[in-house]
């Protein structure tokens, strides 16, 4: 709820006494039926408004705010519009103030005596006000004046039942969270309520006995008493008086025409001469001096100005002036805010703005330093967590290897026990029985050699069994287990890929499509092939060839690994070479490799489960829209690449962290965009950042220096 056009009771606090910062928090709306103010976040999280000094009380702002107490009034009855007195706090946007709104101090008024009283229980002390009512036995008794030790009854102290004043009771919480109960006086017309004017506030001086003296009203100017009749001057003085003469007649006697038009210089010269003649004709008293008379005020001002020119004399001068109590009191009476000059006000406002700006900059620098320290600590924690995670993964791999070795040892021990038992059994039989069996066996072999027969052909081993006739051991894994196995296997070889990148590579292999590695250094493509081969138990995933140079395009079907050297290290690659499979960028964090365990090959059914999925209508529409957008610039999307993208999105979307949006991004970045870049026009190159806006993988692929032949 807003407080515009209302008279509001508010909590006042000085949150920074060293700088004189004040703020208010609305508590209740004063009306015929007062109600508590409900904070809905319109003035920030804590509901406080920063109080800024009005231009008319720059010198008395802090003193007046500190005399208001914990409660004050916000008088916006004459300001119903939203931005009349409440404005946005610019320092909040700069991060130097925690209050997003500010309010001018000319609407912060003193609480009138008796308008609001605090209600306390028997034996309790008030928290917010000194004028209180005491509750007990179903009634309120008061008002009382609390002087810090005891309650003194005020004029009109009476007992009122609780039912008669229930509508005027307010349950509030102050800025510190303490519960306060207030009683509002009965108000018939809120607009007629008069508040004490701000201009009546005069700060107290150090000596109150002089400040308390009433200033005498200026009376009528005293009537000058008639001067006593001057004594008759002697005859000699009368002879010295100037003789009056007629100027026009004198000019006529000199031959000048008094009616002739005169110039400006003649008029000025005549006036000057007349003045000089009048001065020369005046009688000079005997005691008069020839020096000009200087008033005491001018003499004092000249002395102060002369003393102020010396830096060392300024402090004693100010102390001497302040010691004159009557002078200071008269200065406060005469020097009012309305009589100050506009340049002085502007300079004061400018200085205050500079002071607040410097304070906010200091606060901002302090907060920025604290944030940087926290960021460094978080970075150290993240680095430590990554190292700990790598060590934990290495421990898991080592534990798996230990378990496998222990199982192999148990198996060999069982075979040893079986052989020892067989040998013991053979040694326990009689020698004659063993010799007889051996003779019978030799005789049977002779008879069989003597009777030839057709030799039956041995059955050919199945595709999923080795040629030695032993059954093949293939692992049937769920999709998540398959992802975890590849992630651990790559980490064992020193590759720490993100889970989304592992899902991308496995989805491509599950779709029976080759991977084309790029953006790598040295022989990293061969190392990646070794890691994939060991992790998935498939020797076909080792690096087959690099597509740079005269090499032909790879086979577009079957799980395999190819690579492309980045420009300018490699020769240009044709569009057919890049259109054969999915691009994978070798951007992974390096970790400490561990001894990789020998794992069985993956059952084809595991890949089939990973490739299963259904393309949603939304993803299908977005895929067609992007292809059509490329077609507007003359870029033709290959049919095979479009179908591969549809199958990829359906299979990878459920397992990528970004869902269908990330699957669409990976599909275009790795399958369609590299081939499009080969034959893209300059107009399409300039439009690609706008087409793939928000698709991070596509934008990253455009930054990879692919050796394309354009």
C-alpha cells in the first residue's frame, strides 16, 4: 500500500550517526479509523525510505531529526501524486545505499502531543514514547508522563474500558523487532489536523539562560525631542554668513541667455558648480574636523576583513565572535533560510552532493573489496573440489582394479585347489589300474585309426563369439550406466569431459555415425581414440585418419573416429568430408590419469536403448524453421544431415541438462553448421550470429578455425 495523500505514523532511525544518515519506515496510517501499514515491497525489502535534507533546512536537518524521537509523522496530505516527495534513490543504483527510495525532510514532522500514546502493562516501561496508557483489569488508565523512573498522571487522566478504544489500538513492531502497542487519539477530520511548522525549530545554544530571554519587540521609533533653542550668535558670526544671490539674474548680468538650450555637459557642470558653491557657503563649526566620519559598524567590518586575511587569526576571531551570546542570538534571528542567497544555497547543495558521492564511493569500494575476497575464496573452494573429485574418481578406479585382481586371484586359487585334488586322486589309485587304463586307451586309438570315417566339418564361430570357440562376454548396460562408464574411462586417460559432452559423443556412436574431432592440439585426436577404445571395449573407435589434404571423405555409417586439423595447420577440407559425421570439439579439463581397468565390450542392445527416443512437435518445428532460415540465404541443408539431426535430438534431449534446446544446439553445431560454412556466402556469414542467437555451441563452432575450402 502507498502513503501518498495520507498522514502516516513512521519509525525514525539514524542508521549511520557518524554521517548523519536518517531513514523512516511507515508504521500506520492515521485517520478516523487508524490501521497498521502493510508492507508489500513497494519501498524495498525492509520498507525504509532514505531521508534527504530539504534545501530550506540544510543547517538544522540533523538537529531536528534527532529531536523527533523514535516516532514521527510523514505528512503527504497535500502531495497525492506519486513522485511529489518520494523519489528513486540514485545512490541505490550505484550500490552505495541499501534504500531504493528517498523522501524529502520537509514532510517529516514532529508528533503532536497526545495524538499517539503507548500502551504498556502494569510494571512495564515504555519502548517508544514517554506519554503512555497503563492497561489492566479490562481498561486503560491514562495518560501518564514517564520521566524515566516513575509515571506521573497528566491533566485529564481517566480510566477507559478496553471496548471503547479497541478501534484505536494498533499492534506494531518497531525497527528492531520489538512489539509495541499504541493508542491513537480520536480524530474527526484528519485534514483539519494542524502540525507545528518546521520554521519554528531553532537549535538551542550552549547557554540557555540567554536563549530563554524573550526578544523585545521593536517598538515605534522614538520621537526626536525638540532641540533647545540656540542662543543668539554674536554679531561677528552673522557677518560671516553667505549672501544669497539669484543665479538667473547673475547669468543675465554676465551676458548669457538663460533660455538657450544647453548640452548635457553644461547641465552637469552647472549642477556640480552649484553643489560646490553651496558647500563653500556652509558655516563650519569650530570643533568639526577635516577627516570623514566612519561609523562603528564599518570600522568593525573593516577590522574583521583585515583579520580574516591572516590564516592564524581566523580561529581566535571566530572564538571571540561566538563568545558574544547576544551577537549569536541576533544572528540566528536575522539570518533565516529565506534570506540566504541563491549562490550560497547552490554551493552548499553541491558540497553536500560531493560529500555524499565520496561516501558512496568509499562504501562501494569497501563492498567491492569484500566481494572480491569472497570470490577468491569461492574460486579456491571450486579448485579444491575439482581436485578432490579427481582423486575420488581415481580411488574408485583403483578400487575396481583391486576387486578385479582379487576376483582373478580367487579364480586361480580355485583352479589350483581343483588341480591339487585331481593330482591327489590320481596318485591315490593303484599303479596297475592306471597302466591298464593307459593300455586300453592306446588300443582303442589304434582301432580307430584302422577304421577310417568321414570327418565332420567344425562349425564356424558366430559373429558375436571369438574364433577360439569360447563364448563372448559383452556388457549390457542401461543408458545412464553407459554414460558413467565412458565418463570414468575418459577420466582414467586424463580427459575430464562435462556430462553433456559425453552424452553427445555416446549419442552419435549409438546412431552408428562417425565422430570427427577438431579444435585439438598435437596428437590429442589419437589419444582420444585410445580412450574411447579402452572405455567402450571397441578397437574400431581408434583414430582412422585425418581428413586434411587429399584424403577422401570418410564412411558416413558405422562407429568410427576421424579428425580435422585446425587452420592453418591443416589442409582445406571439402564439404563432403565435414558432412560425413558429427563434429566434436576436444575442449576438456585435464586431470591426472589412472590405470584403466580392462572392461568387456558393449552389447549392441545398450546402444539401441540409448538411441531410442521420439521427436516432439516443438523440436520438429524449430528444426524445420532453422533449416528454412538458412535456405533464405541460399544455404542448402543436406537431407542426410537433417535426418541425423532429428534422430539425434530425439535420442539426446532426455539426457542433456538443457533438454531439447541444448540437443538442437548440439545437433546444428556438430552436424549441419560445419558443412554450411564451407559454401556460405558473405551475407549468410554476417547473418549467422543473429540466426543462432542464444545457441552457445553453434556460436562456439563459428569461432573454431576450421580449414574449410571456400
